[in-house]
C-alpha cells in the first residue's frame, strides 16, 4: 500500500489516468441500474435540444436524453471492450505459456497461427467477421478477440522462454514440480507485468475497435447505445446539433487517452525497475 | 539467393492462406448464405437458384478447388448488386484508396521523423513531454472522431474544402488530414523510441567525443541504425492506413475500396466483400514483406545470424 502511494506520488499521470478509468468503469456498472425508459423512450417533441441546465447534455435525434445515453453507452462500449480484453488475455497467455513449456509441435502450431493472424490487418479481420456473423454484442466480442489474443501469446511465450532457463525454474523442475505447477507458480508471475501493460494498451485499442465497428453499423445493434453508434447517428446532424458528435467523441477520446496513458506509465514503471535491477547486477 | 527464394515461397503461401480464409468467410454465415443474401421474403426457388449459381449445392472441397482455379485467373465472381465482375469494380476503386494512402503516408513521415528525432534528443525536457502528449492524444483520436470534427470546422464553418467526394484537388485534404493525425502520431512515437535507444549506445558517444554535434550524431549514426525497426513499423502502418481508409472513406464518401467494402457489407453483396477483403489483405502482406526485404537490405545483421544456424 505504501509502495503504491509512493509510485502514485512519483507518477501523477498514472494516478490520474487510473482514477479516470476507475470512474468510467464505476459509472458503466452503475448505469445498468438506470430505468430503461430514461435511456430508450422516444419523445419526438423534444428532439435535438441543445445542452441546457435542465437537459444537461441535450437530446438526440429521437428526443432521448444524451446524458443517459452516454452513461448507458459506457456500459456497452466498456463492457464489450473489457470482455474482449478478458477473453484475449486469458486465451493468449495460456497459448503462449503452454507453447513455451511444451515446445515442439504445439509451439510451432501456435507460432504459425500467430503468423497467419498477423498477416491480416486486425481491424479488417474484425470487420469481415462482424459483417459475416451479423451485428450483436457477442459477435463483436468474438470479432475483437480473434486478433486480440496474438500479442498476449507472443509476450507470454517470450517471457516464459526467457524464464525457463533460470535457476529457480530448473530447481522447481528438479524438485518434482508438475508442468502445470511450474507454469502457474513460476512462469506466469514472471510474465504478469508485461501482460498487465499489454492489457491496459489493449483496452484502449479494444474501445477504439468496438467504436469503429459500431460506427460502421457492424457492432452493437440499435437501440442499444454504444459510443461509436451514437457518433454515427449524430454525424447526420453535424450542422444543427453538433453536440451529438462532440459528446460521444469526447467520451471515446478521454477514455482511450486514459487507458493509453495508464499502459505507458505502467510500462515505464516496470522497465524503470528493470533498468535499475540491470545496473545493480552489472 | 536461397533466402530470397524461401521468402518468396513464404509470401505466396501467406497470400494463399489469406485467400483460403476469405473463401471460408462465406461459409461462416450462420444458416444458409443464399437465404441470408436474398433476405426475408425470398421464394424457395430463388434461394435454390442462388445456391446453384454460387455452387453452394456442391461439396465444400469441390467449391474450394473451383474457387482457387478462378482466383488464379483473376476471377472473383460478379457483384450481386450490379452484376459487374468484382475484379473490375475493385480495380476501379483501388487508385482512389492508393492516392489517399500515399498522400497521408508521405505527410505522416514528414511530420513524424523531425518530431520524433527532436523528442529523442530533448528526452525528459519540456518539449519532449509536450510532443509526447500531443502524439499520445493523436493516437487516442480515431478517424471517426477527427473526421467529423475536421469536416465541421473546415468544410461546414470555414468552407475551405468540400465535405465529401473526390472532385478537385482540395477534396483529398480533409480525408488525408484525418489519416495523418493518427498515423503521424504513431510513427513519431516509434521514431522517438528507436532513435532514443540508439542515442544511448557507445558509438554515438564516440561520435560526439570526436566533436560531431548532437543532430549530426543523431541523424548519421543513430538514425541509420534506427531505420530497420522503423521500416517494419512503417510497413505495418502503411498497411493499416488501408484499413483506416475504410472508416475515412466512409466518412468523406471517398470512392475507394474501403467505402466499397462497407457498401457491399450493407447490401450483403458477399462476392464484393470477399474481393475487397482479399485485396486489402494482399496489399498488406506485400507491403510488409517489402518492408522486411528493405530492412534486411539496410541491416544485414539478422540475415547473417540466420545464415549461421
């Protein structure tokens, strides 16, 4: 706890960005408690109202409150992105660690799959899949995870390969630890820091990708608000109601910026520690 | 020579694997692709006729062989929407995409290299921090955010450039600028990281000890060695410019392959979707392979290491 506070004092950007992410995630969870009427009920008499004290962020093209849509949209956008990060990180880390531990055929099979996936631009594969499977929350998570696992697999494999030759792993092996135990107790903790950094950066990428798919109408279907689909709907009212674009745009950019900053600062915290350790041993 | 041949075989295999995945795409459609394509209210006869036309009534392996054969002849089938050959329409749209990608890439390099080197040289100072924040904000601003906002300011309010379309020299400015914002930020960060790493090496210190100034040392020595990792990332970025163009072209109604892809998805014109995905994937693979070959040319180290194995 004390150490966490010291890091926070030295790295205010990390502190602020993590705090902001926590706030967005908390509001995403809380927004599920909103009465559905506030988010979905259409009132054409009140359409395209500008932001005002009584209607904080104004209303959209169907007279729905933009504040509640944005609020509820955070649970859709972040929920899909977080699910994609969870699926990708678990699948990728498992594939990478197992490949490094088993070597041989399994390793080269994982390597080939990685190469093949990297041959496609990630977003293109996600778009093609979403187009073929049809727009839905589940399909969006699948489309994002199908390319998302690759960096985790590469990181986990590289870290596990590096650690496998260490004395403590050799000792564990010699003292009769099972492969599963070595993987979970000895290799995974060593790979964890870089996997955590990757998942922060991936969260930023996944929010962008989900918004891109929803912007193109390939992601989360209407009437569920996602920040991307809100932006797409608002684009036709750029002239008469620019707040319909500016509000979801700001939500996307701020959240992605926070996740990117958090990832970058975490990376520097880790590599800074690694560098001093390297100096000490040399 | 052997290495070049092996790489060429690798590229061809990768292209073929990509084509196979694109072939399988059609068969991933839940239910009957013919029924999905025709939509609700299609008669049984129509669906059967389309199944026959697409060859979906034959076994998968026969379809695959036939598809490969037609692909080698450059035949990707005909569009459902317009009945024109897919290859013709894609080749008609491709120059527009290429134009946009090349303009955006050139300007991104022009911005990224000086700012990246500056940030690396001034590491830890105020200007480095400022550049890093600008670049990180640029990376966090997707084209579907920057595009509409640029259109709002420069096309709607100031009326400097057209809102959409591809007519006149001014029409490329806003879509290219949209792409430049994110790509130049990404590349600038990459330049800063690679040049910064090389600047800490002893040979740069030696060059400085001989009396070269910081900029010369950075460009002549560090820059040369940073070129290899930079080329790889630049290749990847050029490839993703093509995908990024899907969004940008849709936003600005730019008549390229990206907009064609989205239109075809909306019309359920699956042969056209397959063609667009295949073209983008093929260009992506070829550009990345070219970047690999180029970096091997500039830096023979990985090659000699491979030779000793």
